[in-house]
């Protein structure tokens, strides 16, 4: 009888689905856009925690004890890098995390920008879908290193995702190429669209620099209002993660009209217009394009 029970138990173990036995990688990503890229590549083989949540501002983020615990229990941690997450080093130290911190922007062609009289690296690289594909490949390679047994799954999902982002990049270029250069000008809350503008030929003006925590002087605001009038910039946009009062004030003084909401640094809620990185990019392109027609 015992022999029969042992054989039945052994057989039941053999019949367990491989999916149930597969490893799940505990991944932590610094903010919602990057967390979605990790999720798209990893699928059900990853459990992703985003430190900065949906509609959250990665510049103004203040970590909590639960964020430290998430890092402590992580198999792999992802950041965008390029100076975006100034709070991450302190959080890693406080958490006791000993694993690798993967910089997803590694390999992108960076651009510089002026901030308070100094030249710095623009951290918003993902706002070009071409760079998004670079992020996805770095994420794919890091997940393979964390869980080699699921290499084939990560490669399949990663390559398919990269192809979708490359198609989005080509579509955005084609979309804006149909608009006269003189009309490709918009006003936003802060300088988060540098890579987008460089890749797709759109000129963005903003009262604030790369960080939402910077402050615009009265002279800067006055100069910007005059520039908007001179260049006949017709449309202004708010951003889901920023305070819109300043850009509304500038728009009222310059005569620019509202064009809607953009999602440069944070995804919307899951039932919103930008629940994924792909959806956010499509939304930003179509919304900006609609203002230029």
C-alpha cells in the first residue's frame, strides 16, 4: 500500500505544470514607465514593484520604509539613470540590497541641456521610442542573467516588444514629417521632451528645467511669454505628474490654447489613456500632432 501511495505521489509531482515550478523574478523599477517595460519583457516570469507609482513624479519622490523593504527582497533592481533618480543610491544603501542595479539607459545617445547656467545630461531618454527599444534590450539581458532557465521566454517576449517599439518610432517620424516645421512648436510644463523633440523634429518650450522641483524666475517667465508670442506658438499642454498652474499662467498671458494632457514621466492609472509605455507614447504623439493640424 505504501508503495502504491509513493508511486502516486511521484507521478503527481511529474504531472505538475512546468509553469508552476518556474522561478518568478522579483524586480524593482524606479518609476512606472520603466516598471512597465520590465513587465512587458518579463510577463508572468516577473513580479515588478514600481517605487514611484502611476501619476507620480520621479524628481520629487521621497522613499518610504516599504520601498527599502522592496529593494531588500529584490532579485534585480532597474533604474533609468542619467541623473533621474537622485534618491536611489541612498535607498540602496539603506535597504541592504547587495545585487546589481541595472541602468536601463545604457547605450543611448545622450543629449545635454542647460540647467541654471550649467550643461547637464538630459535624463528623459525613454521619451524617444528608439531609446525605449534600448531600454527593453537592457531589461531583457538583465532578466536573462537573473533567471537563465527562462532565457527563451525573455528573448521571445523581449524581441517582439523591441520590434513594436521600433515600429512606433518609425510611425512617429512619419507622423510629424507631414507637419510643416514652422508648426512643430508646443509649450509644456517642464523640459522633459528633449529626446522626443530631437528624434521627431518637434520644438518644446517650457518654463521649468529638467526637474519639476526647479523654479522659474520672473524674468524667465516674461521672456518665455514674449518668445511664445513672437514664434506664434498656439498650443500648451499640461503633464499628469506636474503642477499645471505656471504653464496655465504663461498660456493665458501669451494667448496659447490648451491641447490636453501629456504623459512624459509617469503612466496614467490602468483605466486611463496611458496605462503602458506604448500607450503613453502613442497618446503623446497623437495629442501633440492633433494640435498642429
